[in-house]
C-alpha cells in the first residue's frame, strides 16, 4: 500500500515522502498515529502545502538542535549512589533520572525519549550512549555511576574478605597437596624398604640353601 508521510519517521522518511508499506502496518499504526495518509492525489496536493510550511519549521529545528549539540558538547554526568557489598544498585537509573540530571547540571530540559538508553543501569561503571536531539543530529553522552563513601567502604570490606577467603583456600589446598606429597613419599619409602628387606631375605635364604647343598654333596662323597 502506498502512503504519504505527514511527519518525519526515522525508518521511512520525511514529510511528503511517498512510501510503500504493508496495509496492516499503514492501517493499524501509521495512519492512526498521524504518520501517514493514503497516497491519493488530493492528499498529495494537500501535503505539498503542509510541506512548504514544514520546511521553515524544519530549518529552525535543525538550527536549534545543532546549537544544543554544541552547548552539550561531550557531556558527562555522574551519579553517586548507594549499593550493596557486591556493587549492585538499589533500584536502577532510568531515562527519566538521566533527563533530570541533565536539567539539574546543565539547566537544559531534555525529553527522556531522546536518551538512547537500551536498558536501565543497575551496576556501577561508565556507560557510553547518545542523545537523539533531532533526526540525524545526535550528541554523545557518558554516564558515570559510582558508589557513595559508605558503599565504597562496604565494597572494599567485601573485596578484602573475599581476598582473604581465597588466600585461606589456596593455603588449605597447598597444605593438602603437601600432605599428600609427604604421604606418597612415605609410602614410596616404605615400599622401597620392604623391597630391600625382601631382596636381602631372598639373598640370605639362597646363600643358606647353597651352603646346605654343598654340605649334602660333601657328605655323599
């Protein structure tokens, strides 16, 4: 089905563009949400008038977005949060939280829908994303999430406890290995001694047998 776009659509095009889409998509989404109209001659003529007015608005929107991008620059915002001992956040940081932070620090009202955050932030760290200011005009955004002082102490204490437990476990494993080696050496020594004793006994028995046979031979002579 051919439709004419009545406003910008990120994947389909700009106002006035005629595009081919599935009928279901046009009837159930595009037209009910004001993105398109059937591509009839009347609608095409009407949209041309709308497009002329929209071009002026478009030019102003682009200029405003470019100016905002310059103002924002390589924006970095920092959240200082409370966490558990594993560094997990209590709750999460959302698009709304980020928009409010930008407003607080930069005094710029930011629509949360313009923040390209794939999923809510639930862990400490540094996150790279961008602000979709207008159409293809975007601005980089770095979000830093770090623990408050109380959480830092909690995380450090947990890290030290884990390190201590790992050290103790390694020492325990090493002690077990040393004991096993010592036991194997002792068993090997016992086997060697038993073997030497057996060989000495066999040698002694063989000598006594030889002497006895000599005596018997002399007695017969």
